[in-house]
């Protein structure tokens, strides 16, 4: 994919935006400083106050009306950071202790600002209506659904929606997507086993919640291998267990927490039913009870085939088909309402040491790779509007 001279000329500004934003990461629904910065920069580039909406406290929409006929297309960036202590050693590191843009959202915002700047300088060529979404709380609790619940995107007549994510598993310069399920539906599960506490020297007087939980864990891990087709992809991982008071006391309560992922609603619902059944039935066999709670989060990132075809045409030789990933993204919530396209922008550069995964406290990238995202956005805007010249 050829990066045009005009897009290349945006690099110094894009680099500044990214590095400024990298220093002020904020958690979901707390992105007040980030929003203030974005508003300031949008105004400086010539976006009018009347074109900026704030449907949520920390959510901004920019609505640009084209002079030429075309679709209403929405482009989305996430704006929140993570509760991570940075260890990159860069001179523009986070100034907010225990907070870091460790998932590339600083780069996503800089990409969107670069895209916005280009559109403002080419207003006369703009087709249709372009909506730029600066969305809070992607990492949780899910700002996409909160925005959808306001109804503003529906009122504005969004026809298609587009988003991207920097991805260190692909080499710098690669643009990757796939038709259909690209990222998984996810949920959180918490299981509390309640038994009867007793002295460790008199176990017959209690019902051991730890022993019951060990049986539950064994049973739960049979769900993937015995209740789902081997041709289906799913994962059930438990990463936290708490319980007990002392080494010589039979515990009366133990809690298990984990995550579940699947690429189809049918598989996901099967997992929900089996987790509930296994936990309760196995616990009962030990004289205990099980309380199971689910936090159903994001849906499958399900890409529209015609939009993927448009991306492939735009990205040309830079395009590759990505395998599906059991990662999750709240962009999927938009795709429950509008046809959508989500794609990866490769940032891996082993020579420069940019090899750390998303959510790592050392995750970094070269800002020149953000230009590929801007070029794709411009190409998609033209392609989805039947070849309009931008």
C-alpha cells in the first residue's frame, strides 16, 4: 500500500499527538484530561464547536457533513488506558502512576486525529456524512454499548462502522482482517463454593470447600473437550482462586474467577449452561453448594464481507488474512447494530525491539506505522462511497 505524500506529511503532528496522549492515560469513564486534550486539538485543526458532540461525559463525536452525496460512515477509536505501571523507559512515559496506554489506544487516537485533520483540509471533496467516535471504556465496562444506548448513532443514520487496532503479532506495514468471526465473544465467570468450616483435625464435622472446588475445577475443564465439538474454538481459563483462613482449618468458602471465550453464540451458551450444571452438581457431591455468576461482556467481532473486500482493495499488497483470535473487543457491540469492519495494523519491529504484546508494560511502536491506518481510513471512505476521490 502506497502512503501518499499528504498523509506522510502528517507524521510530525501524529507523532506529537501520540506522545502527548501517551503521557496522560486514564481508566475507563475517567478520561477527562484525555477528552479536554482531544477537544483542544480538534478545534486547532479547524473543526467547529457545532461539529463536536458529547453524548457521554468522556465521549466525543465529530460529525462532518460532506458537500457531495454519499453514505453515513462512522470511524471509531478507543481512548482509555490500563491499570499498568509503565516500564518502557521512553522520555514520554506515563505521568499518571499505575496507568499506561499499554494497548495502543494512544496510537488509535493519533490515527483518528490525523484522519480528522486530513478531512478538514479536504472538506470540498468530502462525501456523505463522516462520524468520528472517540469512545471511552473499551477495556471495561464497555463504552460502545453505553454510546449505543444513547441512540445518537442511530439518529445520525450510521450505515457502516470502521475501526482498527495496532497489533504487535503482525510485522510493521501489514494490514490484516478476515470475513466473519475475527475476535471472540467473552464473559467473566465467578463461582463461590460454600461448605461448612471445621477444625483440620476433625474434618468429619465440616464440608471442605477447597476439596469441593478441586472437583469442580476438574469438571469444568472437561467442558471444552467433552461438551463442545472438536471443530469449534473456545477457551475456559480460571486465573484466580481465593479461600481459607488458616492451614489447620477446613474452609467454609472458596471463590474461583475466570474468563470464557467462544466464536459462536451457540457454543458460548452451551458453556454457560454446562458451567452452571457442573459447578452445582459436583459441589453437591461434597455436601457443598455452588453459586455461579456470569458477566457477559462483548460479542464476536464479525466483519462484513463487502467491507473486508473493500479493505483488501485499499491495502493491496499490504493486506493479509488474519487467523481468528480469542481476544475480545467492544467494537463488536456496534456490529450488533451496523455492518462493520475491524482490522489490525501491524507494528512488530524486531530490530527496534518493538515485540512486546498488548497489555505489556513495555509495549511500544514506531508512530510511522500509524500512517497506514490513516491511509486505510481514507481509502475506505472513498471505496465505500463508490470511488469518491479523496
